[in-house]
C-alpha cells in the first residue's frame, strides 16, 4: 500500500491526512478494541491483531488476526505506513465494530499530528485513541509517582497534544492522545478506565499478547469469538 512512498512523500501525505482530523464527543461506549502488531526481525510479514473487550469491564469478547506483507521501513514518525495497512486488513474481518479503538502508538501527539492512531482512524473512519510507550513529540512534565496521575503535553505553541499518564507507580508513564473522532479529555478518561495491574492498559496489553501468540503459531488468522473451543484455533 505504501511501499513505494519515500519519507518525503509520506510526510506530505501525513500533512494532507491531518486536514481531515475531527475531534468530537464520544458518549456511549460499551465495547473497546486494542490493536497491535508483531513481527520477526528482518521479516516483511506483519502479524496484526485487534481484540474487542467490554467497557469498562475489560472482558475479552473476540479478536481478529491477519498477516500483511510490507517492506516500508520503521522510522520514528512514520509508524502508520508500516502498520496501518495490516490493521485495516484485520478491521475488515470485524462485522460488529467496537465503539473505540486504542492503538499502541500516538494520535495527534506527533510532529505532523498523524501518529498511527490518527492515521488508522481517518482511513477506518472510526474513533481512535493513541496510547504510546514513549514520548515522540511535545513538551512534558513527568507525572507524580502516583497511579493515574497525569501531566499535560503541549507543543511550542502551547497547544494541548495529549497527556502523560502514570498507570503504575515506579514505572514510566504512557502517553495518551486523541486519534480521530474523539476529544483529548475523553481519550484520557477512557484509558484511565482501562488501567489494570500493568503499565500498559488492558486493550493494547491483551492485543500484544494475542498477536505474539499468532506470530509464533499458537493462533490462526481470522475472526475468533472467545467462547469458541480452543481446538478451533
């Protein structure tokens, strides 16, 4: 999908995509998804997965898995070009779409406001949240070492881009930002409700674990209801 893009072309495309961003309230949420990618080093195969959980109960309902071939390189600021095509392929397997999707990466907390969550959100035309493990862009003060404490992240123009969220004491924070069709404040509220006993919130943590099982052959491609017998996997 993007293998022919240079980084200069990719950056220009991100700027054009960012013009389509919309931020609006998201009120009724009953299901939430987590999306993640796994791969083997030096391989062109992306193992992609989307898990669907109840909200706010965090009970796994179903998941979808698929592979995608790409040679677009990993580079900071261009994650969407590597991962979004694979995730869109998985998205097509899900008939009853979740109310919101959390991606393991940034939303508008990005030099061109086009992290993987915003990129996916626009192409899928769906509400998305970015929850990244590292700070890519913006000025930040580290939150107090208390669970669920936050600090705003702003750019040089003093615009709010997202939040640093302490999900677990004595651990580095995660970085939450709106992707598309949701507000920054609502994104933070939702992620706070997804925090369990781990640094990574449950939707992307579960997606990470399931996609890794898919990559090593424990699970098969396709859409799976969690009530299905394990022998079907």
